[in-house]
C-alpha cells in the first residue's frame, strides 16, 4: 500500500507539472511539443533509415522546449519566476538565465519545413521522393508530423573528368585518382561540393591562383540507367582566363614597416635592399634582410602554390615581431603569366614590460603563486631576436594542518634570448610554417624555507625549439646546467637530520649538467572536438658523457668532483598524458596520467633531490599536503602535529587525476575530482622501510577526493579546492581505506584531513 501511495504521488506531480506549463500560455496559443518524421518506401538498411530519420528531424524548426524524463523543467522554472520587476535578482536570474520561454505552435511553418525536407532528400539521391506535413492537437498542445516517401536512392554509375588537352583540363584529370566521388556510392550534393573544393585545392598547388570552386560544374545525367547517374566534371564555359591560367612568381616585395601611406611615399633607391631576389623596403633599417629570406618560401620563377603561400604567412607571424601581416598578389606587368607578391608588415612595439600573476613549479619542484615582472625586446639585434629579462617572487603557504609556519618564499631573476633560426654547425631545414628557434637561458633563484634552510640555485641552458605543426612540438637542450647550494641551515633542521639522516641530501650541494629532450603533442586548441588530448614526454640525461670519460663509479670509490662538487649522473624519463571529454559547451571531464622513473648510476648513488619525483599538493594529490605522500608505504614515526612535514621524494612516480568541470553561473565554475598516486624508491633504504617499488605498488596508492570552485576572470583563473583522503598508504595494509572515518563535524578529523588548496590556474 505504501509503494502504491508513492506511485500515485509521482503521477500527480507529473500531471501538475504538465498542466502548469500550459496554464501560462497566451490566449489562443498552443504549446509546441515537437515533430516526428516518418520514412516510407525506403528499402535501405535499418541503420541507414534511422540515420536518415535523425538527419531529417534535425532540420525541422523550431525545436520544442527541452525535456527531462518527459518533464520540461526549464519551461516550468520560466513560468514559476513570473514577471520580474527589475533586471536583476533571483527572479530575473531564474527567468532569463535558468528558465526557457515556451515554444508556441504559431511559430511553426509546416510548408517551409516540408520544403527543407524535400530539398534534403533530393540532394541525397532520392529524386522521386515526396514530402507531406500535418499537425495534431491535444488540449493546449500541438505537434507536427512529416511523412517522407523516398523511393529508391540513386547511385553513381560513372564519374567523367575533362578529356580536353588544355592545361587546366589535364590538371583536373590528374586529380581523379583521389576523387571523393566513387562508383556505386549514393548521390550526394554535399559530396559534390567537397569534390569541387578538393579539385580547387589541388589546382592551387599547380599555379592556378585565381581559380575557385565555382568555376567547376558537375552535371548529372540520370538517363543512363534506372536509379543511376553519371557525373560529368567540367570547367564552366564562362570561367575567366585568369582562373584557367597557371602563374609563376616574378617580383617579391616586402614592406617591413608598413603604414597606410607607405606605398604613396617616394622611396629612395638606397632604402630598397636586395636579398636573394627579394626587394625589401626598410627606410628605418629595422631588420636584417636575411630574416625575410628565411621566412619566405617563394623564389623568383617558382610556380605559385597555396602551401608556400600559407607557410610564408605563418612564418612571418611566428617571428613574433609583427603586429599585422598582410599579403597580396598582383598580375605582373611583364611578359608571360607572372604574379608579383607583396608583403605588408607592421611591427609590434620593440620594447614592452608585463606584470603577471600565475601558478608555477620552480626549479626545486615547489609549486605556488608567483608574481613575474617581464621586460622584452622583440628585435634585439635587428634579426627578430627576442630578449626577455624577468624578475619574480613567489610564496607557497600551507593553509591547514602540518607545515604551519614552515612556508616557502622565493625570488630570483632569469634572462632568455631566442633567435628565430637554428644556430648550429649543421644545416637545419624545416618544412613547417613555424620558425625553428635557438634559445639560451641563464637564471638565479633564492628559496627560503622558513625556520629550516635556504637554497640558492643557478641554472643555464642552450638548446633548440621547433614545431612540426600546430600540434607537435620538440625542445632539445644540448646542455642544461643546474648548481644548487644550501645556506642558513637552522639548528632545528640539523636536529631533524640527526633523527632522520635522509634529510641531509636536501641540503647537499648539487651539480647537474647534460642534455634534455621533450616532445609535446596537443589538439586541445580544436574547440569543436569532443575528445582532445595532451601528451608531453621528457628525457633527462645528466652527466653521462662526463661519467663515461672519467670512468666514475661511486659504488667503488669516492665520486668525481667538479669545483669540489660531485656531478650527478642519472637518466630520468617522465610522461604526462591528459584527455579532455567535452559533454557540452560548459562542461567536460578532464583526466591526467603521469608516469615517470629515474635511475642514478656511475658517479651517483641516488638521484639528486631537486630532480626526484614528488607527489601531493595543489596541482597533484589535493587531499594530501605538498610533497608529503610516500615513498611507498613509508611512515615517518618521528613526526608530530607541531613539527614540519619533510619533503618526501622518490625515483618512480605514478599519478592519476580525473575532474568533472561545469559552469555554475557566469564566471563561477565548479569541479568534482578524484586523485590517486604515489612515489617509490628503486633501491632499498633502511631509513625508509616500505619505500621500495614492488609488485604490491597498487596497494600502496594514495587516494583523495574533493570539490572546488574556479573563478574565471579571463586574465587569470583563481582556483579553490577542498579535499580529503580516502586512502592512506602509510597505514597498515588492512586499514588504508579511511572512507568509514570521514566525519565533517569532527574538529580533530577536519584539522588532520581536510585540505584547502588556493591556486592560480587549473591543475591540468
């Protein structure tokens, strides 16, 4: 009886909600509930009929009010809000932002929709098809019904390309091997349009600059056989001579500091520079001519092609020194079929200064908020070089739990010089539209961990950056040098070292040098894709050549030093994979997997501290304090609630994060997330029992969950995350899941487990 009463209440709710949506309709109006399309006399497969039905229903307008389980909650909220007195407040927000006005039957044009459906079936080979439209009214609701009789779909019997001997006829005929129109395929007007675009794209590569898809006509002959057509590809008879003529490049003129009146000025002969056939107009002597020779793919007498056209423009933009890049081709006044190419370039201001607030991970693997002051010179030596000098300061503060008072403050400076070419003893040619670059960096950072120690870090690097396309990027540092030196080690930290000798490696002097390489792939800029990916793989090879040359072996003898500091020798590999699934314009599921390993050998017994892996913190496992997890199931028995939490490091890292992101209102977005992972040591450490990697690594994974808000202010994203642990790997194996201990009303539980993260930017 009780279940029957609940069922009756549900039915009553549905009826009341349904009635309330029609009660507010204007006099004489009906609520439009949608359209149904019925397919008749169609002998295709069930799957094809369903696809056709879905495509036809998608064309019908207008769309009815959105429904959920038969209800129309958005319409209900719209009606419930009534008429707001002001353009603000809860009622206005409910009506205009959350609610949805009723879709009325008077907005439906049956004849128009019928003609749209008729056009669609004819354009897809149903030449004998017919469409009908009708409507049905029930009380204050109305719906539309469209019946489409398709008949048999016409298919392609043969595709005929031009047979004449004209240049354009020959070139079109040469493209037929890659034709999109295939014998036996259904007739499709959309496919014919795509075929015209394909032919146009191929002709653009063969010098036909003025040709366009509208110069092609595809005639349809439906008399060849029953339900079959021949498609005859032709160049229109009224196509202009310009369109059917292939062109070569004649003059190439570059205006390096273009303004609207530049072309009207009388130019002196000595202001026109020549460089490998280029004429460069640069009266102010702003740029070295060779940068344009490298950027422009066209040379005199080259056959025009769209690839070199686009590559040249992309490279000029990618130099990073021009505000506007414009290109124009004009028919040359010389004998023959030639084009003159003109490039109009407007430089950016040469010098600029910028202040940035961002979230960043520094050279010692500390994550926090950082304020950067950047000064840039975009054309330092007149060769489009970019010189950037930065000064920065940052802080990492633990908001709750342990580490209170043991905050990290840092400041430093860095200089980068980027040349828009590869500086090397060998020639490097890239067919990409992105300019390959050489980068040199030198920097200094001072880091103070209050009450414990300070750390000075000097770094320098020289290497190359190049992109295959907008998705694939490479960075090779031929040499990267890092020198870390401790300062101001406190008595408190020395006492902790006496209790835990492994802490001593944090304040050891470290010298690291060697090459690094990273490869990045991403298609996340393609906003229309439901699935997008990001991958970054990094290889760090330190001290390998020096180790081989000196025969270093720290296991048998003392390590070899450089300036009284042992150099590090190791191999480190790290992989960062991310996947983004878009549910809608304002919601997505973001997932990240990190896997990395490092092994020390030769001159080193273990990885240098600043190159090891860490886990936990605002951009990692948010339910655990920064760098506090692991390694493995190790638990520091000497730590207490009033002491600092030492950084835990490892040689192997596995991390998994998944986060659901959705817009709540305006600039405010919400997130629900789960993080899991840990770090491990490769070798046994008697001071850290349980830290070594083993086949039980899955049972040693830390797991946390939480929720957060993101305030997207366009110039930065302010992120707040509140998280708590679900699984603690340093507890006995049978007690590691702590879900049953969650108690938000308990003060001690909140102090020990609830972590508030405040950060700039998304975690990944």
